[in-house]
């Protein structure tokens, strides 16, 4: 079906003239369901671009979620590939129609729980994933044809990226016992097995934990870093505060650090998310109370003076704080209008049109003060399908528009480092997703910096 779409279907009309139509091959992949290879040389053969796509129908995502299969797959992709992309197929609202296997073994919910049983838990998973990586991305599609079209568009833009071509390499064969090695490292350092397993299930690998510690500004930050992943104080009869446990884990990796845990952050419940947004958008969140996990900071214009409506989120506890999560709201009607205004002048170069559109959108939600690789940016695209359907009824509509939208979204992910999440329905989705992303910040934002709190 993917071959047909490229050679006969909607993709054929936008395929770059200077790029041979791709060959589709079935192969056992160590990572994900889709990968992209390019010819390299007679000696080296083909090399694989650093992009991997894991496709999940909502039914599969739900049914295997209690055991954390999707989270384990994501962590493996994250640790071994520059761009890890989860493709979620079918309406997220359908999650309530399926039952996860093994839920009888689960106790009450806690932040390390991976269960997905409704639409809210899908978007909470999105938040957890994007906060754990500077390059996690998502594609949301309504059916198989849309999925395959999106995958092909992603491949076109990946091949068109000079940066990604320069990082092509032989296919890797990642080890599948990364979490087991982390458990062994922690238990060997005196950490109880139950807690070691809990940390490994949340973090994934020694490699990633080392990276997290490297990102911290100080040893004090490192000492409290894992507090969000520690759900109790008593393990195997050993009782400590969650910050003391976090410090003990850090000392396994840095034995020379003997500083006592900072008293300014001894309990994860003291975390609080500050949400900054324009006063005109205050209805996106319920009014905060003393019991809320967040506070609202309203301002006259959009944060950082950006052109797009923007919501900034930052988590703090005591004197420690996270990097920022910026969520930029884009009405899909604006994206479709941007594409249709240029598509008639494309002269068959739809990749150029996609790159130009993506660059314009990025310019509307970028500011020099944003720290690349630390602050995370999300483009919340609102009402895409209704916008395309409306455009299709207008004079001069080009059938290539829908595929060019896929090219633009791929370019935003791969070259502009914008994670794209779709608010499919025009009413209610934007508020739902924003509120769940703020909840993800509360549970999963790691506190890398020292400061005055929020």
C-alpha cells in the first residue's frame, strides 16, 4: 500500500523530481516499525538516517500499556536514535473502548504508572515523553492510509535534510537489557531492588541517567533530581525521605559526593508549576487555588512577545527549577492558508514550499532566550481536518495540499525541533491537552537548575 501511494497515489504528485521514488522493503528492525535508508557508496552500501517511527494503533497502545511496553519501546528509541517518533493511529477518544491486559496487578496510580485507559492518559504519555527527550515527536492519524502518507512524507523530508544525511550510519543493534544493567548498577551500590527497578523502569538506561546528571547545574540539583520517580519512603524496611533516596542513588554514580540532601526540597508534593500566558487566554485553565498544583501568571501579551499565542510552563520545588516548556497554539486554518498561498507558485517543488512554510511558523514561535536542547517547544495544531475540509470546498484548491501539510509537519519536527501535537476537535481539545501537559510538568519535569524558585 505504501508503494502504491508513492507510485500512483497522492504522494506521486508531490514527490521531488530529483529524488528517485523510494523502495519499500520488509526487514526486521531493531528499533521501531519504519526506518529510512539512503545509498552511500559501493563499499559502504546503504546507511540509515537517524529517524525511527513506532506505529501504534490506539487499541495496541491501550492493551499493552499496563506492562509499560510502549514506554520501554520509547526509551529504547530515545537512547539510540536522534529522532524518535511515535505514530498514534485512530481517534484517541476510542481508548476507552479497549481494556489493558494485566490491570489487576496494578495498585493505585502513581507517576511511574504507564497504564493508558482513556484519551487523557494518552496525552499525559505525550507530555512525559517529550519532557524526557529534546527530540521526542508524535504523529496523529485517523487511519492506515493517513499513517502511510505521513511516514512517506517524513522520509522525503528526512532525505532532503543535509544535516540528517550527514548523520546517516549503519543500522544499530541496541542491547535490550539496558534497564537490567541499570538495576544491577544500583543494587550493587546498595539501593534496594524494588527502588532500583522503579528507577530503571522510569529512566531506562545508565547512559540516559548519566546524561541527566550532566545536564544539572550543580551536585545539589543532581542530589534531588530523581525525586519525581520515587513514590514511597520505605523500601525493604529502609526508611528515608524521597530526597535522601535520590541522593543515595546519585552517590552510586558519584561516590565522591558526600554532601547531605538539601533541606529546601525534601518532598515531591512541594512541586508547583507556574503557567505564564496572555490574559486573553486565561480561560484555557481553571482559576488556580491554594490547593492547585499550578499557578497562573497572566500578562498583557504573549510570553516573550511571540507572534503565536503561547503558554509557558516551568516547574519548581524549593530553590530548584526545571527548564521551560513552551506550547504554541496554531489554528490549522492559518497553516492551510499559508500553504495554499504558495502552492500555486511551487513549480513542482513542494519540498521547498514545505521548508518555507515551516520556517515561517518557526519564526512565529522562536525567541533568542529559548535554550536549544533544554527548553522544549510544542506546536499545538488546532482543527487540522476541519481546516482542510473547508479549504477543499473553495475555488482553486489543489489536491496536493493535504500531503504538503504532512511535509510541513515533518519539517517542523526534523529541522525546527518543534514537537507537533494535534488538537483534532475544535472545541475542548486545546484546553484538555494544555491542562494535561501542565500535569505532566508537575509529575515529570526534572529540576536541573538552581534559582529563586517560581
